[in-house]
C-alpha cells in the first residue's frame, strides 16, 4: 500500500514522463502489453494518469509500474 505522498509522486511521474498518448501507449505496450488495451489513454494527462494508476492498483501491480518507471526513466520512486 502506498502512502499519499508516494501516490502523489507516482501520479506526478506519470504526468511528467508519459505526457502524450503515444508515450503512454508505447510504455504500456512494451512493458505491460495486456494492460495497454484495458486503459483508456485518451484525455487529459491528469485523468489518464489516474486511469493508469487505478488499473494497476486494481490488478495489484503498482510495484511493477513503479519499477518500470524507475528503469525506463531512471527515477527513484
């Protein structure tokens, strides 16, 4: 379970690094191909970031999302 601060950092990273539909799709398609088609990637950056977060939380895969972001974008979430 993430703290509120950790959740906010994750949402902020999604907004900053996956700021276009193409970036979001390619990131998800390469690392999480099945989930890439379950998440609506259209819309505002903020709404889409929340959709990504919620789907990964529902699938109990937040740690995988964090590790993927850390590896691809050299972050320390």
